[in-house]
């Protein structure tokens, strides 16, 4: 075989026979596209499909030129069985898939080839077919050789008994297929892996089958696409993990400023920076002025920002309707919050308790900065509890939880349900160290812990979880973040929850955090909102209560007794605010 060199895309020490680059094979794929395929839309319609350098050198050449010796067939075949192509929208993914479909149909040397377009539904898969069909119609060589059966979304090459076909968007439609190539468009729309697995399992008798999957990033609730994305990034770092997978992924890192346009590719940064990293077509067939207009809108509208980050920067974000700008959140976390320096200062508390076995959050809100109680703004001191089984259910984040537990930021309790005794002990210590005026709680999810804390001298205030009651606390959080005076110290658990929050918005514009819509836990932000609710209580409305001496150590039996049902002496959850059933 001619022109064989070690492939730069393979591992440093591949197994014998793996990862050789055949320049002739790579050239043939490029030449097929550039000589036979034409553009179908816009100002370049009918013009030859001349690949950009990034398309040639980072996708087409390595994908079709990287070979291995197949010991069963005793011949060189393509190394890759799955290709993961992930980039921002309007960078030519679908057009490239259409070109690959025709390459697989007539240019891959496969007798009786079966090429399929699949997606979440037939219409989505048909987008790739429609572009491929138009490519055939606009090229006299392909239109003479290929037959289009538009009613069946099928293109036939009778010379090799091959066809290209759109499949329904379900696993049942894949039964009985024997694909040589599969074009899987917008993986982010797949609810599960059934169709993906059904197509791959049809590969058995082909010599060099391949599934080429193209997608943009998505919201992290797209579980299957997220799983494949994360696996692909791991493979990109260590090809030995999955030698049969090719990965091209352009994602702007989360820590970069989403508003930074960045710079085009250069010798120092071959893939560019900022917007250029996720949009390799920027400056070529993608107009930067369109992105600038969208970014201006995103700067004013949190939901538009989230859409911009997902579809233009190719970032995987936590929810569809972003509330908090995490770049702004991080700017508020640069000042260290030292618990010891806060001792003796007045504060307000907010608590959010899980009904059974999940996260519980307790937040203290101190007027002033971490070092100056007279400064503008507020300082946040949170703590969290979670039963260990709830961590086991979140395997992808297990490492983060273990780090947070070691650092004392998260208390992981044993047993299947919330350990209210552990929460009681922590709040007891806080009441000993700080002057807690009141603490606010969600009455719907109140537990006996609230009652017992009141019995011991703390003053609880019911915080109805309605948009009418939580709108002002939410606006207060936004205001202090914008003023850079919400000092949270960069607490990682609170940051994770802040990044998860999605809002409920009423018709008249009132907002509240939505646990139902948010992709993951937001208990810390819910507790913070409960604490901010109490800032409306005048400082001179101090309740006349006698606090217990929390210096005393309680045994488990004594704590058990404290948490037994007790009659309420008064109804202090409604002490300052009337009942609200909304």
C-alpha cells in the first residue's frame, strides 16, 4: 500500500497494525467532495464544495485516511467506526454530512452499500437527504449515475446496487438494516441510546462501516448526548480508551468570557480563541456580524445568553432559561469568606429542607463585606447536607462531591434519608457563633426541625414560595451580583447550584427559582432567596426571645428527644407576614 505513514491522530504507542495514515485515501475523499459536490444554498449555490482547511485537515483527511490492518480480512480498512463531530450551529455540519452520504454511496468502494440518515424524527433526518438530493441534481455526473426516488427519500446507485435512505427516528425502523455508513444528525435531540445502538449493531458484516454523528452542544438535561460528549472528550485526551472513535469537538471553555469575540486562528493559537474556537467557519462562510447582533441581545436577556452559549459557543449548560450569569457570579466570589472573622456579627438565615433523601441547604446572610459589617452588600456563608445514597445516584459528579466533603463544604450523612440531627448540630453551632435574627423557610417543605429550632429559641419566618413573595429576593440577588457586592467566596457547592437555576416567570414578569424546571439541585439558591426575603424586616423588629445555651453538648438521645413532636407555643412563621396560600 502506497504512502503509508504513522497517523498523528492515533495514540503514541498503538497496537501493531493500528493507526496508519494513507495519504492516497485521504486525498481521494477530499477530491471526491471538491470535484463532485457543489454548494446548494445562498450566494455560493452551484459552486464547487471547496473545503476549508479545518474541514480538510481536522475532519476529512484523518477520518478517511487513518487506516488499520484488519487481521480477519488481511487488508487495510478504516480505523474509525464512530466519528463525533461537535461544533456550533451554522458551521456546515449538515452540508458536510450530505457530502459524506454521497461519498459513502458512490465513492467508498463498497458494493451494495447501505447509507442511512437518522435523527430524532424523519423530518430532521430528511434535512441531510434534501441537501444531498440537491447536490446530485446540480452535478451532471452524479445526476446521470444516480436515481432519486423523492417519495421514499431514497437515492439509488444501480451500478453498485447501493442506496442512500432516510430512516424513521426510532430504533424499530433500524431493524433489518446492514449499514455501511450512518449519518446521525443532531444527537442532542435523542431521548435515549436505543436508535444509536440499533444502528451500530447492524454493522456486523461490513468491512469498514462508520457512523458519523454531528451535533451542537445542548442543555445538560440531554442525558444521552451529554454522555457521548463526555466520552468523546475523554477519548480525545487518550485515544487508547476507544481507538475506533474519531473526535472533532470545538467548545469554548466555560471559564472564558462568553462576550469575548476572540481572535482568528494564528501560529500561537491554531484553532483561534473566543467565538472563533467554536465557530471554525467564522470569517469564511459564517458572518461574525450575525453573532455580534445575537451577543448584544444576550447581554440584556439571560435566556438569550443561554441560547447563545449553547448554539454559538457550543457550551453545555445546565438549563434552558438561564437566570444567573456565571461569569458575573464568579466575579463576586473573589473575596475570601472566613467564618472566624464573621463571629459575633448579626445575620439572617435561610433554610431549604429536602422532603426525604436529597440535598439540604442552610445559608447565613451577613450585612456588609467579609471584613467590614458597615460595607455595602452582603456576605454569604452556606452549608449543605446530603445522604450518601443521593451521591451514589449522581455518578458523573461523584469526584466533585468527594472533594467538597473532604474540604468540609458538604456534610454527607449515612442512611437513606436526611439526618436532621446533623443539621440541628450545625445550626446550633452557628447560633452560638453568630447573632441570627431570624431564619426563613419554605412552609410547604417544612419539617419538625423548624419547630424544634423555634422551641430552642431561634425565630422562624415562613417564606411562601410564590412569585409574588420571591420576586423581590430574586431581584435583590441580581442587584447585588451586578454591584459586585454579593460576597460568596466562590463556594463550589453554591456555585454548582447557581449554575442550575431556571426561573418561573409570570405573565406580569414576576419571577421565582423553579425546582421543577432546573436541571439539577438549586437548594442553596432557594435558601439564599429565603434569607433575602427577611431583609425586608426592619432591624428594630427584633423578636423578644431567650436563646438556649448552645455551648452545651447534646447526646444522640437528647437530640432525639428534641426532635419529637411538640406543640407550638405560637405561630411565629407568620409573625411578620400574613399567610399566603399562593
